């Protein structure tokens, strides 16, 4: 394809020797400029993370005096990682893992069930539910912080693991993604299995869900990332320090209730450790993230 | 398709069983909260006992915020001003940046495309808490950013602690206004209890740091959306334009941009919705400081309820914010519709099945 497009312009220009050379020069300049711009932007995007890593191995004084340097003067974890035990970091980490695990499992299962029902099953009220799901996606999340807290308190779920997990176990965007996927795959396989006498749930579990693997992976990743990074909801859903997740825990470090000095190596080390799981998932499943970004785009 | 009534009946039951968990969870933790909040916003609930037992006070909470001069009104006006500047700057800059990066990355013979795309997108999947931590470190008085500014001889400000409005700074730098004796016609009149002089201060230096943070973080997501849309621009049209002797800029203006219109619309809408909700960053950088210049309605709503125990007012602010977001989206929809000159050739691939 690219060879076919490259040849035609060259032929008519052949009689004029100066023209192509000027064109070539311009192309080289443009290529150099393109890479220059890209490299500058890449630095702007990557360097902050390098600084984050480097500062996690510096002393507070070193980090403050040489914030730009990507190499610590002396490598030490004395003022960063070693101090994390003192702030109950492992507890936050465990809480984040537990919450993200259950939220992800719940979301994938419930959202797929609902998405399948909305795409394939005929039942009274389907249109209404469909409309409601789309409407719910349009509600801005931040305006619901107070009301969610109120309901949690009324249901005696405030400051419990249940309260932090169950309300997040279903989300409208996930239902929407799954529904769109099920609509897009052919119905014949299901029909065949149905004729064989499979019940609706068995059909869903052993025929449909395996076919939906790419969508399920996308949803798993989005759910994990979403619940791992969730901050504002956990701010209002719990109050006791024992239920701190990484986000609310590190946030309490930022508000600086502890110790003297700016504690930057400690804070940056904590931020770094909370980024690593997302980074691993991101680099392994990158293409699913990208698919998710364009799927999430449908929201609007 | 089988149409036996027995199967249909069973299917109906299965349908409801399948959808039940989602309906219950969303109903209980999304719909019910909205209803409770509507009630709380017209009640005098003080945070103790059941909100259902609180007294009905009519529009008092809304009046205190919108009509009656006082601290509540002043805070709301200040937060609206701050967020307005935030939106006006973040949405266009991040949209242009995303489009710019996507256009560069879409070049055919580019090496390392995947690497650059990953680099630009990674901040979008990172926790806001982690990002703010890094930014707090980079934007200290003697921090990374100011050291880099120092290379070109600029003495950087103390970012997150600097409440000065940049518009006012620029005007006084040009000797157009004297910040110590502002013109009376600006200080004596105002809107929502805030003098025009303060409305026109521009975003504070601290807010500018948050604006940079937002652009840096979310640019990547929108870049991906543009990148996906750019791949849908038909090659033959681009080639025809090249053969006709159109310059790159002409091609971009009259072929690429019209084809991207639906995505552009989407990116701006998502940008507007997102920027009016800014909360995490505000909470994490000290809750609206310095001098309330980074206070936003979303944070004000939270702190009115959770810090000042004015639950009614907090809920009322949330609904005012909700209304603002709805109005902004409608306005943007109208503006974009009027400007549409070319017929939409391609719709966003999945949106066709939305209904």
C-alpha cells in the first residue's frame, strides 16, 4: 500500500532535478523536527516518574537540594521505604488488594450478566432499564459523595468493608461495554446450544462468556484500575484508619500529620509502590486499556 | 427465533434474574442517594440521626448560596470563579495537545510509535494521589520546575502557596492596573457577592499548577481517542487532496478536522464534564488553599458537609454543580451543532447501537 502511494508523485517530477532534492531536504527537516518534538514531550511525560523513583532512594536533604538529579548522591531507603512500616503501609496495601479484588470480580460477573440480558434476553422493562443505564452514566460522580455517605450510614454499612466494596460491584459503564460487545457477536452459536437444551445460565456461563473473552479482559482491567485508584468514594465511605486503602492512606501522608520536615522521600516511595501494580497491569494488557479508552468514550 | 410462550416466559424470568444484581446495586447506591440528597438539600439536617427526621426548610439552603449575601454565597462565588478559569484553560489546552500529539503519532513512517503512545498515555491510568504527590514535589519553591525555569533566567513562584491571580499580575506588570488601588467601578459592583475585581483576577498561580497537572494527566486519554478516529480518516481522500496540491495545513483544515468532528465533540464534552468535577487534586493539595483560590464547587460541597456539618448546604451545592454541568453540556452541544458545515460522513462507530 505504501509503495503504491509513494511512486506516482515521483514520476512527473523526474525531469526537474532541483525540485526533488529540495523536497527531500524539507522532508528530512520535518522528520528531525517531528522526533525532536516527540522526544521533548516524552521527557515531559517520563521524567517526573524517573524523579519519583530516584527520590525514593534519596535522603530528604538530597531530594530537596537536588530534586532534578535522577541519581541519588547516596543510595538509601532509610528515609523512604524503611519508614513505610511506621505508617501502616502494608495494611493499606492489603486493603487495596482486597477491595480491588472483590470489586473487580463483582463487576465483571454482574456487568456481564446484565449486559448479556440487555443484549439478548427478552423481558418486560428491558427498554426502560437500558435507558436508565445510559442515564446513570451521565450522572457526575462527584456530586454523589454526600448522598452516598448518607445512604451508607442509613444501611449501617459506613466504615465497613461491605460498604467499601458492594456499592462499587456494579457500574453502568461496564454494563454498557458488555452489552455493546454481546450485540456485536453473532447469535447462531447460542441458538445452536439452546436447541441442545442448555438453560439460560448454563448457556451464558459456558458458551457466551468464553466467547466474550476480549470484552471480559477489558472490563477486568478497567475495574481493577478503577477500584485500585478510587479515592473520593473511600474518603466518604470509611473513617477509621484501619480501613485506609493506598489512596486514602497516602493522602493522609500528604496532609502531613506526621513528623518533621517535608518527608518527600517517604511520600514519593509510597506513591511509587502504589503505582507499580497499575504499571504492571498496564504494560501487560496495554491493548485492552486502549480498547477500553475508546469503549469508555461511548459514554458521552 | 423461537417464539413459544413458555420459553419467552422463562426468558423473561432469566432476564430479570440476570439484571437484578446491577439494578439493586445501582438503585440502592445511586438512585436512592440522589433522592435522599434532594430531601437533605431542602432540610435542616445537622448530621445526627436519620435525615428523614429532619425539618423541611424549603429553599433556604439554596437562598443562602445564591441570593443572600454572606459567607456561603461568597465561598460559592469564589469556587465558581476558580473552577471557571480551570475549565476555560484546561479544556482547550488539553484538547489541542491531544490532537497535536495524535496527529504527530499518526504519521505513517514513524518509528517508536508504541513507545511514545505508551509514554503519553501512562499518566492517565495512574492514581490521582500518586500524581499529585509527584507534582507537589516538583512544584515546590526550589523544586524541579523552578530549577528548569532558572536555566532560562526565570525566577519561578512558590506554586502551590501563591494565591496571586495571574491576570491581575500580568496587568499590573504592564502598569495597566495598580493592585493596591483597584478601580472603584470594579470593586463596588459584583455578582453573587463577589466583586468584579475578584472575578477578573484570573486563576491563581496555585491553580495554574493544577491546570498543568490536569492537562498533563488527561491529555493521553484524549490523544488515544483522536488517534483511533484518525485511523478512520479515509486514505483515498487524503491522497486525492495531496495530488491536488493541497498543503499539509490545508489538508488538516479541510479533510482531517471535519472527519474528526464527532471525536472533537466527544473530547470537549468529556473535558467539560470532567473539569467541572475536579475534586481529588483540590483535596490533596490542601483543600482549596491558598486564599481559597483553588476552592472548587465539588470540594466546597464536600467540606460544607463533612467539615462544617452543613449537610443541606453541601447537598444544595452538589445540585447547583450538577445543573452547571448539564447547562454547559447543552450549550456546547448547541454551539458545535451550528458550526457544523459539512455533512457528517462518519459517525462514531459504536454510538449507532446506543439506543
